[in-house]
C-alpha cells in the first residue's frame, strides 16, 4: 500500500515447471509462479495500481475480466506488453463485491496463453458484504476454485487436447493447479468462488452430500441467498456458493452430465456429457473460529433493480459462425458507441447451431429473459458473461462503467476461447 493509499500489486508473467502431476514437472506459464496467479483483492473505493512484467518469450496482455475501468487499462489487444517490458494499469474500483478474474487477451493467441496456465482471480469486497456474515477469511472459509481442463502425457507434461468445434477439450480437471484436491474444512460455513477457466468445457456443478446455497453470480452478490441444486457455468462464467457442513462430514463438488439444450454430438463436444470430481470438502472433527451460518446471514447486497421500462438504447447482437452482427473482430473498427451513463438493453440472438456466450467488458448486466422465459436461478444476479443457447434469444439490461474515452475501445465477445481467437468479437467505445 502506497502512502496515498493506492494498493500496489505486481504480477510477473513467467515460464516455469509446475507440480501438478505426480509423474513429473509440467512446463507451464503463470503469474509470479509456474501456473495460474495469485488472487488479487481490493475493495470498492480503493485505488489499485498493477505493475505487470512480461518475462514470457512472446507478447502478452492482462485483461481484468469483470472490472469496470478506463479503457486504456482494460488489458485487451490494444495494450500489448512485449517480452521484457512492463505495463501499468491504475484505476479506482467503482463496483461492489464480486469474483472477477484476469487473463491474457492477445489478438489470436488467447487460447494458447490461457492453456499454458495464465489466469488468476480478482476478488472485490465491499462493506455491506463484509458485515453480512459471509465467510471472508481467504483460504480458510473463503476458497477460490479455479477450474480448468487439460490432458497429460505419461511423464506429467501437458498433452495436446482434443480440438472440437468449441476449442480444446481436456480429459482431466485441474483445480487451483492441483489434481483431485481435498480442502480441509475448519468452520461450519465455506464459501466457494467457482470460475470456469476452461477454453471450451462447460461445467454443471453439484455438491454431493450437502446442500448448496447460491450467493453470487459473476459480477455481484445476490440480495437473497438461494438454495440451489446445480449451477451451470460456460467458459468465463463464475458463481459463489456456500456449503454448510457438520464436524466430521464430507461432501464432493462435482461436475455432472447436463443438457445445454443441444444435439447430442454438440453436447459432447462442449464437454456436457462428462463427470468429474472437482473438489472434496472434508470437515475437521471439531470446528473453531467464527460461528457463521446461512440462517444467520444479514443483508449481503443491494436489491436488484427491475428490468428497464424504457431503455435509452436497444442493440441487437446476432451471433453466427464466428461472427457478431455479420463481422469478425477488426482492431481498427469500432462497432458500437455507448454514451456514458446510458441504460442499454441488448438482445443476443444466437442464430448459429452451436452454443456461444457473450461477455461484455467494463459492464455488468441482468438477464431479463431467455427465449421469453425468466432466467434460471443461477442467472438471476449481476453478470458479465451469459450463455446464448442456439435459437433462443437472451435479453439483458446492461450497466457500463463510468469512464469515457473516445480513443480506446473495449470488447464484447464469445468467451469460448477458440471463437474469441477466431474473431467472434466486436469493439465499442464509451463517450
Ligand atoms: Cu475474459 Cu474479453 O475476456
Ligand atoms: Cu472481460
Ligand atoms: Cu462461441
């Protein structure tokens, strides 16, 4: 923390050898380490300065996914960091508690860089949620769960993954850089911050052996914690859930087969037919520490606003084969111009036979409807990435950050990373 109160972080993108697999070291990339990166933590109102050093053999960028911030610090393809160079992003956190993340966002090589291990969580806190009784002891009762998939060779090195219509699909799940991890639970209530950091795989999370309560979606907490049986996350999506255990009890976070509303062959290619044990929760024989319970939670977030009655602007986003509104990403073309403070409604119409999702930078949104129906439970909070099922239009009300800049664009795109790299992306400026 600097004398003026700015929170300073330093991230070095580097190559390394990680200990993921028992058979031997895995050459991989990470931030400040060999695989993935530290969880950054800041609170609403904080000024943050992040110094990024690139010690990789190629150009990279670091994008702060879920953050509202000035476009010049967004970390997209317009802010490349050459090997050996440093880049500094600095802004004031203008949004409430959420589980955001960071990852490379280079033009055309994002999937390859994320695959080598470049990703980390960016946790935002706020006062309301801190006083609400939600678990906030990082690594004790507040647990990051970064889920990705890879395939391995017999010597523990990464093997080429299967390439499907959605990108690279691995046969093994890695959680926070570990295979089949167990978390030792020492308190009654555990908060899991789930991130789907995969290129192509969709997860359908359930907890076997204990009830699960949804407390947050990507871009914010829910005013009303909701008991829930399962949460589906497409690439880039997050959720926060609470699991309450008795001393001595165990439970298993799993991803189980599910329907994405697709043909069977498509569903398999999206990884929707697989089953994985993701994280075992094993409670100690007695608990210490604060006695938090779901029943004892106070107010954790502001009430969600109702759907806009009269949006200032309505935009339509037609998704087809690797295109949005008939175009692929062009660095020099601005596709949409947003007025700062405008309350916008976007209609996402996936006219392709494959599933896609849509992520919008510098924004959070609420899902109004999916094919005319209300959103499912786990889509009923602030989000920044939403699943767009084939043939079923998704309507969202979007709230952008407060920065304006006519020069630097932000992006909106499909977060299946192969589609991202193939240019299923557009640019907007906020003026
Ligand atoms: Cu997580 Cu534009 O990306
Ligand atoms: Cu983003
Ligand atoms: Cu896509």
